[in-house]
C-alpha cells in the first residue's frame, strides 16, 4: 500500500512538473510590464461622501464654576454629500512594491447635523436647553496616492492605497437653532485642511484598456488642523465626524497606436495557461 501511494504521488508530481514545463501558472498582469502599454493615463471617479459620527452619545459636563454647572447630551448625525475626482496615473516599471501612483483634483462636499439637550443649573434654579443645526462645506481637493494591487483572480484584485490630500474650503453653510449655545465649545475645520488617508478598493479589469475600482477612503491622520488624538476626525459644532469617501474609479490604460491588444481569454482553462518561454521541446 505504501509503495502504491508513493508511486501515485510520484506520478502526480511528475505530471505537475510536465505541465508546468509548458504552461507555468501565472496570472495575466493588470498593468502589462512587457513595454507595450504606455505608463501614464487618465482616470476619473464619481462618488459620495459621508460624515461618520460616533456610535454612542454620552452626557458631558461642558462647564462648571462655583455654583453653576452646564451638562449637555450631543447627538451628531452624518449626511451624504457629492464627490467627483479626476487625474493622471503613472505605472511603475517594476511593480514589486508599488503598481502605480496617481495625482488628481476633486470636488468634495461634507455635510452633517447635530442636536443637543442641556441642563444649566445655577444654585437652586435649573434651565432645560435644546437645539439642532447642520453644516454643508464644499472643498476643492488635491491628492496623491501610492497604490499596490493584490490579484485574487485573473482579472480581479484588491487595491491598497496610502496617500495625502490638501483641501481648500471654498464654500460653507452653518445653521443652528437653539435656546443657548454660548458654552457648547463649538469648533470647525480651518479653510485649508491637510491629511494623510488610506483607501481600500476591489477592482476589475473589464477590458485590456479599462479598470473599474470601487473603493472606500478615510483620513488616518490630520496635519492641519493638528490631529490631537482624533485619528483623522474633524470637528463641526460640538461633535467630531470621520469623513468617508465611497467612489468608483474608471482608469484607462493606453497602448501605442497600431498595437493590436491581445483579446481577453474567455474560458477558465485558457485563462490559466501562460506559455513558459524557457521550455524547449527535446
């Protein structure tokens, strides 16, 4: 029995070696490195934003002095906004560490709301306070990203991106209806914001010329304003929010004129075969 098993495994191993001799299993490249693709190209990405608030509200002591105490419960809510980016990508020559860089501009709208209830106690007198409001900020964003692809199937991949963005707020609208807000410790992002962000995407190579990459992005560190332990969050009114960007990138690969692109293989068996140029028939 042991000899039979040994022989069987030997035959299987020999067959695998034979098969690998002619057809080495190699996934087709997302960015071709054979020199037939231009290394730069255009992309655009429509999407939406969302200002993610904290998951649990808690009552805070906002002000306390002598016989006066002011406590409040803030209830932030996120809202969706518009997003649209466009730019240029540059594929690396040797995609061991990075597959491509991208540089672009974007329109980014960040919207949200906040409501509060408060208690102002002074001596024996107590006042109940309440209010709510919202914000709507519009930004022009410049960004750069370093991108790495991890193929999970022949024409599908996970994209990890680390980048930086600088935002200029060119429009803002704040409204708040309340009995009393003087002690609510309001703060807002500055006109210019600088952040380091992370992006996670899952992409598809639909044709030899088109990649489609749905992705989610969030800041992980703020340079301006100083992060102060908020891990990329920004403050509007008395609450902090985490900006999220959900986008779909359309990235166009370019080939020199006159180059006939090899058609995408249609069946699973053909997709799994890549001729090994080192193999020589005896």
